[in-house]
């Protein structure tokens, strides 16, 4: 069993509230737009981190993290990418791979809009944790946490950090 903290779109921002939740997790997953690598370096000192780079990330982030991160966490096939889209509106560059080899959990960021929904066509769960940074059009900073237990994804919680102001 693993407790996962899922975040995205930090845009160089890390604070004590985010770190409080990092400390409660077994692993942290970052769905891109990291910004300054101080964010991921700080997280990595506390917990194992899996991440992808996003469209605002520089060459340093692109050298450290992949565009797509596909892996198994316990019995769950996970695919994280920054600009992935969501059910019915996937990024055209990846829709063929989704159709040929769908994961059990598909995670993206980019939109700054928290969204969790089943893809009924390909039979997997899609998550976008919204944005926990202070830059962007979102009003409330959000993250997700959940548990992976064998091949089950359970105990999903939305974490509202508060207004970005």
C-alpha cells in the first residue's frame, strides 16, 4: 500500500503547506510545470518523487525529468504527462498510444483545472490535480492524494490549499 500525493503546476512555488502534505505521503508525483528545480529538489529530500516536465520548464528540468513517465505502482499501470488532455479531449500526439495500450491511471496537468473522471471508452481513471502554485488563472490551489493498494486506487481526497493570493 502506498499513499500518493499528486500535484502539478507549481510554477516555482513550494511552501510549508505543500510540504506538510508531502511529509504525509509515501511518494509524491508531479505532473509538470515545475518551474525552479528547487521545488523538486526540496520534495526529493523528503520523499521519493516521480515527475514529468511541462511546457514552462527549462532545459535543466527537461534533462532531469521525462515528457512521459509510465510505470507500475504496486499493481497499477500509471502514465503521467503534462499536456495529456482528458477523456474525449486527449492530446492528439498521445491518443493513439492510449487506444493501443491504455494505462489504469492516466495523469496530466497543464489546465490548472482539477478533474477526476473515468474514461469509459478506454476503461481507466483520469486525474488532473489542478495547480498548487500561485501563478495562473486558477483561483484555489489544489492537490490530490490517494492510496494505491495492490491493483486498487482508493481513498481519493481533494486538497484545497486555499486562494492563490
